[in-house]
């Protein structure tokens, strides 16, 4: 017996979330059937307003809170440091270490030829502009320790190589092949304080 069409669609959508397989998606969908109307309304409103309520900062690409970017300010600019990250989410992981007080630059994705993600999908042009305009002295590459992360880090190093800034990359602490999602704050703090030349 097939599930009703709307329920099938709900399950298929839930399966798009990371780590959610068929069984979990079914469990979540049936759980939602038990929610009250007002809870479902609130939930759907939160999802519906993501584009207006959570835009990316035009400057750094981090998430804006109430039209204000908490990651772009004069004191961060004075450090001369810029941390290159793949996603806006990574800034929160680095902030939680309390080791870093500089600026961020969100690439948007990592290079991945297999998924058709090439250099033109990264915000490299803006990164080069910002390095110039903000007098950045050190660029810290904080990307996943994966094939895609390594390829992207090498590409960025090549692009900024002729400018006189120091380029470093998070070194030890991050297990090989792991994604930021699975790294705890202590490990990340050690990786950040022990970063080496790249
Ligand atoms: Zn910003």
C-alpha cells in the first residue's frame, strides 16, 4: 500500500536533509502529522521566510542578523587577518573557539569537478578585491581536510600568490578526510592556534 501523495512528497523532501534516510524521513513525516495546526503554521513560516530573514552579507558572505553583519567591523579589520571558509556555518564553529578575531570570507562551495563545481562558482574575484581594499596581511585557509578542500586551498594559494600576503592553512588537529561538521571546538581551537605556512 502506497502512502498518500502529499505524505510521499513530504518524505522525499525530508530525505534531502543531510543524514536523513528513508526510515528517518518516514518517522519525521509521521511525527509532523501529530503536530497542531499552529505548530505546523509556525514551522512552515520559518522555512518560507529563510531567503528574506537570513540573507548573506554582500561583503563577506556570512549570515546577516537583523540587516547587520556581526562579522564585518573595524576591530576585525584592524587585525589584518582574513579566514577563508566554504560556508557561512563554518564561521560559527571558528567563533566558538574564541581564538580568532579577524574577518571572514565565504567561498560558497569547494571545488569539485565531479559535481561540476569549478573556480567560477567560488567568490574568488571578491576575495582578491577584499584582500586589496582591506589591507589583509594574512589569509588563513580554513577548509575541510578532504580532496575538495585540498584542491580549493591550492587554487586559492595560486590565485593570491603574487600578492605579498602570508597564506596559512589550518594544519593539525583536523582528522584526515573529515568534514567541519564532525570536529569539536577543542580540536578546532588547536588547529587554529597551530596553523602553519601553506
Ligand atoms: Zn559581513
